[in-house]
DNA sequence: TTTAGTGCAAAGGCTTTGCAGATGT
DNA sequence: ACATCTGCAAAGCCTTTGCACTAAA
């Protein structure tokens, strides 16, 4: 699915909720979709300031939260540092390899692990809904 | 290993680092070891206040950090909320099932998952050191 | 007696909220 | 019109730090 698709998902959600389609909301969404994978609210705000210096930090936060509610974005916090936001749409679930030296993330996924996680949870009488797997270590460059 | 063993690990570390063995340090450690598995700094501070009302919050934080450095404790942050501290000692690595309704944690572990994680990382040229797996869903009671 | 440790309060770092004015619908 | 949205600044929340004093070694 392309950015236009994501846009319509988001604005359908907004409409359904009786919320409004503002100039800021539109540009925040557009820049978010065009941005790198794991962006912070601050980074996004900085990008926005170039073209829309009037947009406030709070508005960026409010809209990122709304994007998460709509299912378009997901908040991830790594190491208790500031939140990062990831596009979920057209972007299937994955886990992260996080380099302890350079801090870069790599996305990975393994169906066998996914399946085992599910089994493991169910074996404990738990109904899994989602999960987060982060593997910390050294990447190829830093190792 | 018992609490006495944990204590000596910690104070050996403290000594080796040229640090000191204070009254506060001793009681913070003792209460931490006696406390529930995933305690927050605030909870620990509250417990301490009962017997040692003079101990400050900052001191609790400072000592929890020291316990982490010594390898005795581990800081875990779940959902970006306040940090929780876990006893690592005599307590092998495990993952967490986290109930979205009641918030309770359950510890789980599966060697097959551990192995696959390792393989997966290495296949990407990554040298894994540690990882964190959190599975969110509903526990038996809340499901 | 020297240097780490402590308690307090203040400062940080990030996120959230209150408010008055602006703006979609 | 009227409720949502926005920008600003202030407040929150938790953690960390600066400082003068206390206390290990």
C-alpha cells in the first residue's frame, strides 16, 4: 500500500471519530510517512519546522498519538529513552536488533520465533496480543 | 544462592571499586532482596521509610543503579513507565508475559526461542549480547 | 583526615495539559 | 455556531545532579 492509502486510512479514522482534518494534521502525517523508519517526535518536529515553522511540539505529539490510535503508527521505546514512532501500515510486524555501540536498529523477523512465542504464552493460559522482541549486541560494523 | 551470597557479591563489588559500605546501602540491599520481583524505586523507598524514614529517594536511586552495575539487579522498563528493578542473582534470564488488563507480569523462558534469537541475530552479522522479549495480552484471570 | 555517601531541593528531559484564540464542519 | 485544534507556556512525572554536611576507611 502506498502513502495515499495510508493517508486515507488515517483520515477515515479521523472522520469516523468526529475529528477534523487540519492543515497541521495533514502535513504532520505526510512528513511522518516520508520520514525514516524510527523517528522521534523531536526529529519530526525539526523536519516540520523547515516548511511549517509555526507547528508546535505539542501538536506533533498529539498527532503522533492520534496516528497510533488509528493503527497507522506505533510507539516504541527503547532503553527508556525518548519514544520513537514507526509506520505500521504496509509494514508487517518485526523485531529489532539494536547495536549497543552505534545505536542503529535493524529489523528482523522469524516465523518460527513468532510461533514459539505464541505457544509459550498459551501454555501459560495467556492470550497473547502483541509482543516486543529486542536483541541488543554489536552490529556487523561495530562488532 | 541465598541472600547472604547476594550480599557478599554486592559488597565485594563495592569494595573492589573503592566504594563504601554504609548503613543505608546495607538496608537498601536487604530490603531489595526481600522484596517482590519487579519493584520500582518508589515502592522500595516506601518499604524503607517504614524502618528508615530518613533515607532519601535519591539514595535509593543511586543504590539501585549501583546494584545494577554490580550485576545483582537489572533495570527493566515496560511500556515506558517508571523503571522496575529485578534481582538477577540466582535468577536466570527469562522473558515476560504482561497482562494488558491487570498489569501483572509472569516470567517465562523457552530455550528454543533463545536459540532461534541467537541464530537470527548472527545470520544478520550481529553479535547478540542480551535481549528482551515481552509478550502482551490477557492473563488467565483477565482473559 | 580524606573522599565517598547522604538528604534535600533544584534542575533535567520528555510528555501532557490548561487555556485563549483560531479554524474546520 | 460550536466543538475541535492549535501554539504557547506551564505543569507533570520520574530521574539525575549540585551542594553542604556526614560518615566510612
